[in-house]
C-alpha cells in the first residue's frame, strides 16, 4: 500500500482511544502510552505531541511549532509529517 505524500492542512491529528500522552516524572520525560507499547518522547516529539489534541488542525500545529522552534515551516513540515505518519502507522495517532 502506497503512503500518501503529505498531511492535509485541515487534518486533525488525535490520540486514538486507549493511547495516552503522559509525563513520566521518574524518568523526567514524556511518554506516549498505547496498548502493549510505549514511546519515549524527546524534546521535539514532546512539543509536537502536546499540540495533538484532536481539535487543532495540522496547519495550526505547524504554525505553533514554527514559533516554538523559530523555524521555517517548509523546513520542519516534512519532519513533522514523517513523525506523525510513523505514529499513525503504529496506531498511536490518527490523522
């Protein structure tokens, strides 16, 4: 199955039922918890996942990330799309 090229600006990424984004205070980092799996988020992943609320469109997430990282949207968009698509493939995010 061929993967779509990008994420539409009006797509609304969300965490599916059973997936939680939580702070792991013991390890001092955030984790994405799913059924029988865990993803330890680094600083960049944490900033992206904080914005995945099931209400905010992808374009708004990108706009906020450009502010947070003082980066050009064209530079970060492919990385953010790849990150979210990878999580979607693992059923940790819906697009």
